[in-house]
C-alpha cells in the first residue's frame, strides 16, 4: 500500500487539506504512531478485524485509515463530513475497493451502531469539539460495539477513567465505567499533530461490559449524576433537590445524604437512579 499511495504530506498539499479549527481537526502524520494505535485496537478486539467491521470517524486525509487497512480488516467504514477529504479517501479506496466504504455525513447524525456487521470496533482520532457528544451517543448503544479505541484530550481521557475521591471524577466517568472497562493506553504530545494543538492527547480503550456494573436506567442515571455534579461541592441533600426529595432518595438508596457527589461510587449512583424510578 505504501508504494501505491503518496505520502500524507503530499496528499495534504495536493488537495489543500489544511486542518480546520471549526471542525476540530488536527491531523496525525506520524506513521509509527498511527500503526501503534491500530495495533492496540487489533490486539484488544481481533474478531472485529477478522470477521466484523471497523468504523473510523473523521479520517481526514486518511492517515489512520491507511494504518487500519495495513492491518487487513474484514471491512472498514469511514465517516467524513469534510468534502475536501473525499478525493484523498477515494484514492485509498481505489487501492482497497473491496475492503473500504466511505460515508459522507456528520457522525452525530449517523446510526454508527447499525453500520456494517458485528462485532463492530470504532477506531478514531475524534474531532475534539464533539468527542464527548459522540461518546455519549455510542454509550447509549454500547451493546452494538465490541470495542472503542479513541483519541481524546488528556483531560477528557482522565475523566473517563477517574475513580471516586478524584478531581476528575464526574458524570462522564460514571456513565463510561458503568458500561465499559476503560483504560488509557498511552498519551500523545502536541508535536505529533499538524497543526499542533495546545493540549496533550491520549488514546483510550473502552471494552463494553457483558452487563452494566449495576442495574439502572440510563436516562435516570444521567439525571441524578447531572444534578449531583452540577453542585459537586454540596451535599447530596442539597444538590439532588432538582430531581426529587433528596433525603428520601438517599434513604431508599441506602446512601448518606451528607455525602458529596465526588465521593459517591458508581453503584451508589445506580441505586439513586433506581430510587428515582421507584
């Protein structure tokens, strides 16, 4: 493949693919780094490569796309809304016509969980401006995915894996770990991107749990965590007033209403969600 396609820098120059800030674009040109990301993804989810589907969001000029194809996936689907990138992606597709499909759309509007056939793995250097929105969408359909290997800003990645009694622990930590095993694989410095962002990034692997960590309805779990962390320094008996009677909710969930949100474990938030439902 390397012989059949020009270097990424040449592709960017040929098609005028300067990264757009309003699209949250930062391109990775380091082939070794791109291959490293895909190797981790394949090790964590070999069946998606062997017999399922690999889905990439925001491929841009196709650096990560090339690395995925070099690892011989059964089927690759890329989702790109930036029409400027289509020629570069079509060039790659011409080398792998039976392996790769291009979907021109905004990933926020795509039912990614219905693309291709299972098992489905997502591998993506996510646009930073919509990374959290995309993740929450996918968490709501997590049973349709076998793994997610995603690039986030380091601060977001730390929130995904944060535990109680930690400054990074919050609503996103709870929703993610309730449904997935989350791990930061490695960090990526700004110098690896074009243009270099102002923040360090990190690659996160999410492996869906066979069952959620504890029983709860996701909409109610979102509701109680949003209320609790909206005033994270206040006791639950104060922060939960917007969703119901805090003392009654806590009593039914067997939780001390004097606790603060950042000290409440995931299973206890699930108990609060069940208390709210009842």
